[in-house]
């Protein structure tokens, strides 16, 4: 269901940036599960370029049982842009959840005006994809914008509304990146490094997908995927407690 979204992102990335691959452990890059009634395949990609320090995306294909496309794009540390977050999940054709957002690293008014407010006109065009759903695992006021697309929807809406919205959000993100001025102050850069690491820690501790990964590929693989690929700057909770 979400292959066109993956292909669009890849085409954009390779046509706009000089990408180099970031290494992924072979067992995390590709895995097939034979657990349960339906086999599942998971494949991941990771790149970097001068403007974007980490571009990761993952596709899970479990046939009609599940189709999942997830991606996070991290700007290089000299840019204070939000992260671009994509999470599309389909469990059959009727149970579909979509999340798309520029995830802010800061909350001050100047930052929001610069990076978040430009999303408003796009968000207004796609009200059916902004349903104000309650977040069960995250604080909506942390790492999410007011113009988040977050909806339970159907296959027809994915094609007719989500795909064009997705394209517009990505095009806007490139424009913001083109206009962004690189930071040179070491203190400012350090604050961006800290903010991105905090994002990884927050996300790793709350990501509901870890249960899904465990069901297909086992708990040990799921933990490795979570902390060594998805959110590699996060520290497992037990290890973080021991450090204290």
C-alpha cells in the first residue's frame, strides 16, 4: 500500500542530494519472519549527505495482514530544522493509521514561526487527515507540531488525499532546508546535538512499534533494531539507570 510513498521519497532524495550510505548491521537491514500465520519481511535503508546527517526508512510487508512505512530524517547538526517524521501503518485495508509531521526540536515562538507555521496552508487543505486523535504513547506537546497529520483512514483516502499531502509536506521541507542558515556557534550546535539525542531517547522509550517488531522478529532482535538503528543515540532504560 505504501510502496509509492517510499519510491517518491527515494526519487526525491537521490535527485536532490549527494547521498552516501550509512552502514546497517546485515541482520537489521533485512529480515524475514515465519512466525504466526503470515510471513513478514522488513527492509531498511539509511543514508547521509552534508545537509542531512541521517535519513532512515523502513518497510514492513506482511501481505494483507500488515503494510508499514516508517521514516525519520535528521538534519545535520549545524541546522536547527525539525525532524521529518513519517509513520504509515495498514493492518488490512480498513485499519489504517497515518502520521506525518515536522517534529520540532524547540518550542519558542521564533522557531515555530520559522519552521512550523509554513505547514499551516497545507494542513488546512487536508482536514480529513487531521482528526485530533488522542495520543496513547506520546505527549502531543513534545516533538509534535500543531499541523500534524494524524488520522485513522481508508485505502481510498491514502491514495487520493494522503499521497498528495505527503508530497506537499516533503517539498516544503526541502524549501525550509534550502533557506536554513548553518550554525557556527559551538554552543548552538551543541544544543542541536543534545536536542536530537533527547528526541531519540524519548522516542525509543515510548515507541509502540517495538511490540509489533517483537511479535514478528522476537524481543532480542526488536531491542537491537530499536537502539542500534531506529534511535541509535538512545540508551536502553536499564543501562541509563546504571549510569546514574
